[in-house]
């Protein structure tokens, strides 16, 4: 079994039902949740979004929001002031430029405040089923440790290399599987090397060979 097939097989065995852990029920909620998730955890975001969506159920409502009111709802998560401004500004553009609908192209999504390439990729994949492979800290770390990319590659280079390595029909689910692998197995500070089915192909210089 070659390296790529091994990775796909192991991740499918470990996380057969991997999907986004953010709570959302429509494209608008997904976009808001992903913007909120920057530099914080999905768990923290899921704590604040029920109240947020109850008060601002549509982009139209959010576009008219008082920034302080939004801040009060999301103040428990990181960068809440910036995120409040971005969310309201994005909602205004969604209303005026996109007829109240979440855009379905990378260019249009990235024109929204608070939306970078990673956020756009997540929305394209999870809202519209467009094959992308968003690279967050987990995906980036795991890709380096598995020798899929170079240590000095940035997230854009990592994304482009992963596209060439893995079949397109795997990209959307693989994004979530790599996140889960990084979140629950190949942790940043204390990876669980002793129980890792990918230990043999791992090139991480600090992998624990004594944990078996």
C-alpha cells in the first residue's frame, strides 16, 4: 500500500463520519460560525451561536445590528470586537451586493470582511459541495508531520500540494478527517504516537518511539 492510500485508509477507519463540528443549519449560519471560529475553538463558537442566531436570524437583521449588542453576545470568544465589525459589514454587503444570499464563488466570498481563503474554502465545501481542502493549523501540522509538505511551506503551498496528492473526490471529507486527526490523535504538544496507525510513515522529528 502506498503512502497516500495508507493515509486515506487509516483516516477513513478512524473517522468514517467526519464532518464540521460547528453547529449550523443554513449557509448564512455556516458563514457566521466560520468567521467566529478564527483563533478559537468550535466548542466556544457553538456556545454563543444559539443566542446570536436567535437575535440575528438573517443577514438583513445582522446588517442593522448595533456592534455593541453583537459584542455582548460573542464576548466570550477571541477577537470579539473585530469579529463583530466584520460580521455586520459582511451582512451589509451580502444584502446590498448579493441579494441577501451567501455567495458561492471564492472571489465573492473573499470580498466579504472577515473572510480569508480558509473561511472561503470551508463555506464552498460545506455549503455548496465545491471540492476544496481548507488548511487550518491542524491540517497544516499533520501534513508536515506526515511528510506530505515541507516544514517551511505556508498554508497556501500546503493547500496546493494536497490538491496534487489526494484525489479531488476525497478533498471535502479529508479536510475534516485531517482536522480530527490533528485534534484527537496528532496533538500539537503531545501527539499520541503510541496508538498512531500512521507512526511508521510519520517524519516528525520529535515522535515518541518509546511510547509503544
